[in-house]
C-alpha cells in the first residue's frame, strides 16, 4: 500500500542528493558573489553615512545648539531642553519609525535602519570630533551638508538613520497626501517648536541647516549626473536612430507606434518611435542634430533619476 509513496520519496532523495552541474555551480557561485558584494557595499555606505552624520552633529550642530528637520531635529531639540544626551533620543525617537518601516517596506530594511540608528547613537556618544567653527552661517551650511551626506549614504546602503521618510511613506499611503507634504508639515512643526523653545534666530539658522541637508541628500542619492529621457516621433526615425548611435554614441530603443492624430490630421501610417537617454549636457547637441534631420519632429523630454546598464555611461564617439 505504501510502495508508491516509498519509491517517490526515494526519487526525491536522489534528486536532492545529486551533484550540481558545472553550470549550476557557476550560477550559484555568481549569486553568492553578488549577494556578498552587495552586502559589503551596503555596509560600507551605511558606515560612511554614520561617520559623516556624527561628524556633522558633533563638530557643527551640537556645540552651537542648532537643530535639523526630521527625527534628528526632534532628538536635538529634546536634548537641548532636557539635557539628556542626544544619543539616547536618537534611538528612542526612531523606534516607532523602525516598526512602521518593517510593516511598510520590509524586515531587511527595518534591520538595516535599526542597526544604522543604534550605530549613529553609539558614534555620537563615544567618538568625539573636534569643534570646527562657531560661525553660525558656516555651522548651518556645513553641519547640514555632513548630516545630509550621512543620510544620503545610508539610503544608498539600503537603510535610513532618520525615520521621517518612513513615516512620510506610511502616512501618504493612509491619508492620500504626498510624501513631500508630510515632510513639510512635520518640519514646520519642528522649527516652530525650536523658535518657541530656543529663539527665532536659531530656528531660522536651523531652517538653513535643513535646506543644506535636504539638497545634499538629493545630490548623494541621485548622483552627480542628471539624465534626460528623450522620446522622438518622426517619419525620419531611422536617420535619427543612426545619428544617436553613430554621432552621439548613445544607446537607443525603438518601439512600434500605432497611428494617431497629428498636426495634419489623423495619421494612417504606423511608425517607429525612438527613445534614448542622455545627460543634461548633451540635450542641446541632441536637439541640434534632430533639427538637422527633421525640424518638425515631435520630441518629448522627461527627467530620469538614475540608470543602470546600457550605453549611458559610454563616452561619445569621435567623428
């Protein structure tokens, strides 16, 4: 009665116990190598972010009683009022955000975030950086810069050391408002409290700190180069495709377009649509080359945050 089940079990054991082929071994090793490399890269980015943020806090913001936006700003404000070390508040204030992050984004993200926040608190508590300057403008600009660089590096490493963004994502999904609106309202409350508890001048300088930090975060996350996606619709699509590949040295994607309505009325002919991505420094040259081929081409441009693979990083060909 149990003979078929026994044979099936033995077959499964043999299947599990068989040796992997050379291809399967190479594929498994490649996956392991990518996983290890990614984890090491994330660890280095988060570590660099922690050191940068702690340097900005200890060398600029804390000695001058400045605050920032987000959970870090709340921690700085509470530490100034209660005289309890800011490292304690960095952990306590961010606990709810870590919990929300585990439910909203995932457990891996929450683990990286919790580790980064605890490490930042320990760095602030035990690593002592010298005070660089007491000039309020320099403190606001460079304190925000190093703090923003730390947050940006941590985000690129797959975690955060300030939980405000997690709260913004959570509330935007629940309330239907944008993430930017949540962060704006959150920071208005923080700086209003800073103006009441500290003084208006310190609150205004703290706004500069926040602006400096937020711009630095955008710069770190989005990178140095800014890309533009360009969609080109033209009867001379083949000439434009060749120009992009041969003159600009960029990759191009061509997809089929159905007939639609144009300047001369309804179009009955299908045509290819050309899509490419260039840096913002090449937009002017691309427009000039398209103008030479077809002055009436329909060109649509959109901002692209980042790219991976393809020919976007390749140098233009020299002709």
